[in-house]
C-alpha cells in the first residue's frame, strides 16, 4: 500500500476542498481539550483517501512528529480543530517518530498500529466504547508469524509445533489479531481508518457569483499606404542672351587726309564676334518631405453588466430543540 503526501497526490487539493486547507489546523486531545500539536501534512492512499495525519507534537513533545490514523480523529470544521480521540502523552511517546526521509512501509505502519491497538479499549467515539480493535469479519492469519517489527514490541508467535512459553505478556498479546501482510487492507481495521460520518457531516450551502472575464477580439483594421500623385510645377529661371550691336559713328578726325600707305584697302575683310545665350536646364530630384509614424494607444473604459444570481440559505427545522448555530 503506497502512501502519498496530499500535495504530491493532488497539487490542486485546495480547489477540491473549496479553498479550505487542513494543513496547519491545531490538534487537541479530545479527553482533556489540551492542544497537543499541529497538522503538518496528510498521507493518502492511491485512491486519495485520507489514511494518516502527520502531527507535529511541538506543543506536547518537543520536536517529534507522529502519524495519527484518521479513524482516531474528529474534525471540527466550525472551530478549525482536529481532535485526537483517546491519545495520551504515553501513547505519543510510544509512537515511532516520523520524518520526511522515512519510508512508510508495512513494517513501519505495524509499529504505529500496534501502539493504537493497545489503547483500543479506552477509545470512545460519539459515546460508543470500542472494545474490539478489529471487526469479526476481518481476515486473520493466526498461523503466520509476525514480522520483525511486531516481534520487537513483544508479540508472541508460534512456529510450527513449537510455541513460545506462555507468560502474562504472551497471554495479553494472544488477544492481539495477527494480519497477513500480503493481504492486509485498511478496511481490515475500520477503528483506525474509517471516519465517523456521524461526527463529520457537512452541509454545503452554495451561491452563485459573477465571474468577470475579458475576451480580446478584432474590432477593425486600419490600412496605411502610399500613392503617387502628379502635378505640374512651374519654376522661373533668369537667363542671359547676347546680341550684337553695330554702331556707326563719325570719328573726330573725319576728312583728314592720310598717306596712301597708312590704310590699305583690303577686299573681303570680315570681323567675327561670338554671341552666347543661356538656356534653362531643368531636372528633378527626390527629397524627403515628411515622416509618418504609425502607433497604437489603449483607451481604458469600464463596462458594467448585471445578472441575476442565486444563493442558498439554511433552514433549520427542529421543533422543541435547542440548536446552536454559529
């Protein structure tokens, strides 16, 4: 029988118990109402059933942790307490110490069960005294010797035809049932592992509540692109143009005689003058006109919604009875 810590078996166990966490609840001795420790963790079987509470006895026995079978407990949800039924300081001293590195196997559990079996006659649950540690229908194997851990706590056993000499201790242990380790189940000892349903009834009242969530959906799309437009641009360019001016004037020495050799008559003499003008040279170049930056901003708004919700209320019908409602 493999046992798991509650958090390892179900990491979301708090959701299963609707946010309630049994870890950290105070443990009290039922008989004396004395605080004896705190629930450190819970050991569950492979089906998730509670089997043991790991109790830190720091308030009672310094630095010791022990296992408390769930059948020897009573959970008070109203007071957020766990009561250890019939546990005494002597019993706690006799329990094997638990630590996280310990392998909780059959031998270790037998040591634990052996301590609680010894106090079965003193256990009271809801006013009913339990004198038998095991139901009559539970399977027993009285011919099989106990394991080494049971022998270590003084259990007598027989092997074949030879028997351990009867003593007061052996006669006392003769009434202790012997279990087959290969066939043992927690159902064999309901006094240790069954919760008393009468003391643990819970009526849950439910209510509806509004859960507000948000969904992100696409509400539109903005497309930003470029297009080319054409237009006719005009530019004024000042230009220069040369022209020839032919001016005839009368010299100051007009009519004065010159020597024949002073001026020669040359037929076909021509004077050349170069004439220039400017023409517009128009070309295009591309320049940056402006930049366009595209970004998004988030606008915040609050949207209110309303819905009809239901809630259960408790109706207590007990004519003539005094019911304590807390």
